[in-house]
């Protein structure tokens, strides 16, 4: 028959294992989340997510530096960034001419 001491030991052991598992889950989640955020920021700014090659002024699907192939959603983001950059440059030229 289990004694109170054995039950307490089992509870402490179970809570310790669960606590360690949660800690590992939090650390791994933080690392993966941080990497995804950095990757998304690079793409949004017009850089290759792998080697940080600057895509400014080009609408390539594959990075000429490292060979990384952009996904469809990454390429669409790059196109939107490119269109916005062209508009800004046109507005700057229009302001100088007038």
C-alpha cells in the first residue's frame, strides 16, 4: 500500500518533469519565433531571408547570391515593397521638378 511519503515524492517528481518540459517548450518557442520574426523583417525590407542579399530594384524569384527560392507569399511581399519604393522615388523626382 502506498504511503503518504511515496505519494508526495511522486507528485514532486511529476511536477518537476512537467516544469522542465514547459521550460524547454518556452525556450524552443522563443528561439523559433525570434528566427521567424527576423526572417519576415528581412523579406519585408527587401532582403534574402538566408544570406541578406539586397533585392532592391529587382523582382527575382531566386537569390543570385545563395540560390534561395522565394515562396509565392514572399515574392508577393517583395513585389509590394518594390511598387512602394518606385512610388516614393517618383514622388521625390516630382518634387524636385516642380
